[in-house]
């Protein structure tokens, strides 16, 4: 994929950047080679082991089989082999699928169980290592002169995409998996970066839909990335008419567990209720497979009945069950019911965006494998037309979107078109303050009062907001909050730590963590070695006690798509971190 107006790469370090799109049901890989003076071109990894089992498709099934010892027995498209399926049944291998959803499990949906004695980090690491081996083999074969040497001679970097609803905790899980899979080490952990699937899709659309360059700066576009597990919505505005200045997020990105796998899940429940206890019960897996691969992707109207094939045997006929020659007939209205919960959630999300942005919303971009569903796309189009007072276009990229996220991840790496983002949650740290009995909130939490070393009443477990939810922040802008600690023994100030929390809810942020413990989420803990600063602290006296005071600041930076936390302090006017 060539990018419009992209300049030659300038840099002495030759790089190979690999993008991993680990999907709920299918995954994709793209890469770009960066060499000084050469215009970069994004490529897809279009060959992988057992590709014929996905009928030549460009995406790799996200499936891992584990044997009784916890070793990988089959992975990727290999897991679709009839021989592997037979071995798995005979040897009682554990089929691990939808494992991505275990990183942040949905509350409202049941998902397949996880392998015993396996963590999500371990499964992700196994699959990441497999994807990278696919990339290595493809690149080595595609560049016979230098392909193999790239993995030693070029600096390797990785971009990993994830749903809009994931943040620091989930990114930490992905980073730990990348470390375990040997993609990175403790020394070069900065060589993996993350991007939301919504933002990756935006970059793909900007590169493949030239008409988007005509969008005026007072207009908003929404990217709807409908995948297997999640549906992500992101909104953007042009910063100015000068396209080179990039885009800014227009609202907090959203993520819904309403992907296409839950449509298949509804169909499976229907097949089980209809056929359990009949001679056709063993054929339920085949019905689910046909529905998932054929019926779901072609279904367009509730007016058309659907035939779900599970065999080619003429004797597989039962008029009462509407089965004829190995095919189950079900009304189109029943298939529509399988889609109902998922599509209703998507329509709700779109209407919410339309209400939020009003007349400024001019384009809705449909991307992702689920977006190719005729029923979903037609429902979205008809909904937008029925309630829109403005001229809102619903567009899908002309190019094949199977690699929209992995290609878009690399376009993000090269272009960084999004210059500022809307903070998804209130961010801050736990703190304590001097107790004020006249403050109603302090008095209500008086059981949290502790006596300091200096005999001062302090109230603990408070939350100090550093960045408010909903504000728009630019890359690498620092947000600071001052704090201090006082100790009788200076050695107790040789290290400082701060726990960074997010608060995910509407309305005013509580002053105390225990007012809404289910809404606060620990993202990370930042620790600083302040032993050098202690050498310069002068003793103070209060209440006839000698003590030492260390002043410091907790700093949050939104970075590109990752939150970074730091502790800063000064020695003789010089700041250290």
C-alpha cells in the first residue's frame, strides 16, 4: 500500500516494523521496511501455514490447541484441519479460542472457558510468537537476498492494536505477553507500541478514501470498526483545512462487546434447543460452522429463508424439523433475531454519536469484518437516513478491509495523523491531606484519619485528580500535581511511589476511593529512587520534633496512545525523574 504524499524515510537506523492485529476470531499481520531515502510502503503478510484451510483468506484463525501438558499442539489455520480436530477429540486437547476477550472479559456475555493452568499472558505469548514466525517466514521468502538478514540487521519494532475500551492495564498484559514471546526484552521494551483499533482504522480510511481529504474542519467523522468480539466507535475532526495538520478526537472513544461472534453464539443456542436429543445433535458443530462462515456473512433480509448445510447425505431429512438432504431451513426472521442484540447495540451507539455531534457529523466509516455483513450495513444505512436531518454519508473503503487494522497501525506509526485525544477516564493518584473536621466529607470519613509522625491528623485514601475525563490532550503534554512527605527519619524518604488510578463514571469524581471502589481501577504504580535527593534535605522543626520534608510531583503524560507516569523532584533547582 502506497501512501499519498509520504516523504522518504529519514534515519540512519534501518527498521523493520511489524503490526499485529490479534482479533477475537481472526488475526492479521502487516509490515513496513524503513531505509534511509526510500519512501515506505506498507505490506501485508499474505501467506501462512495451512492457508488453504481458510480458502486462501488473508487472516489467520485465532485458535490454539493445548495438549494435556500445556504444550501447543496446533495453532492458527492448522487448527481447522480435520486431522487435527480428530486428534484433539481423541487426545482431549483443549481448544482455546476467543482468548483475546479474556484480557478484559465482557460482563454481559458468556465466553469460552480458558485452558487449565494457563494465563492470558501465556496464551497471548504463544500466539504472538506464532504470528511473528509467520511474518519472519513470509519476509524471508519475499526478499530472498536480504529477507533472512533483516531480523538480525534491522531494528525490529512492533505495533499492537487493541479495542478502544482497553487502557493501561490491558496494555500491560499485552506488553508482558510480548516480553514472554521474546518480541522485546527488558532493555528494549519501548520497541513495542500500542494503538486502538478505531484509530488504526481511521488511518486506513484516510489512505484509501481520497474523498476524506475534502472534509472541512467544522465537520466530524465517526469510525465504526465492527469486528468479531468488539465494536469500536471513534470520532474525529480535522484540525484545520490543511490536511497535514492532522486530526483531533472529537469525543471519548467507545467500545461495545457486540461483535459478530455473539451472533453465532445466538445461532448455536437455537440449534441446541432445536436439535438436542434428536439424531441430528452431533451435527450442531457443523451447523454452527456453516452459519458462521456462510449464512451470517450473506444474510441480507428477514424476508428470505436460509438453508444451513451440515451434510451432503440425502437421508438426513426430517420434515418436522425442516431438514432436507442435510440442510436445515430456518425463517429469515429467526436469523434476524440472532442479529438483534448485536445490531441494536450498534444502532444505539450510532444514534448516540449522531446526538452528540449534531449537524457537524458528516461521515460514518464502516470497517472491520462484521461491517461486510449486508444486513448490518443496510440497517446502519437505513437508520442514519431515517433520523438524520443532515447529509450524513455512510462509507466503506473500496479496498479489502481484512487488514485495515494492521495496515492502519503502520500508517499511524508513519504519519501520526491524530494529534490530540480525548481522555477516556479521570486519572489521578491516591493521596492524604490534613484532616479538617469542618469539611463534611472529611468528617464522614473520619475513620480514615491517622496520626502522622509529627502528631498531625491526616485523612487517607483520598483521590487527587490529575487529568479530568473528557478533556482533549495533545501528545506529550505533561500534567502535574504536587505532593510532599514528612518523616522523622530521612531514610524513609529514599523512595517514593504513587499508585495511578482511573475513575470510569459520569458526574463528579468522588474525593475518596472507598466511595465508589468498583469505579476506581489501579492502572500502575510508579516508583522513584529519591536517595540522592535525601542527601540535600535540611532538617526542619515542628512541635519540637526534627523532621525532613520531600517535595515531589506526580506527572502524567498521555504520549501517543499510552499513558506514562513519572515522579519528579528537584535538587538545587535541577529537576530529576
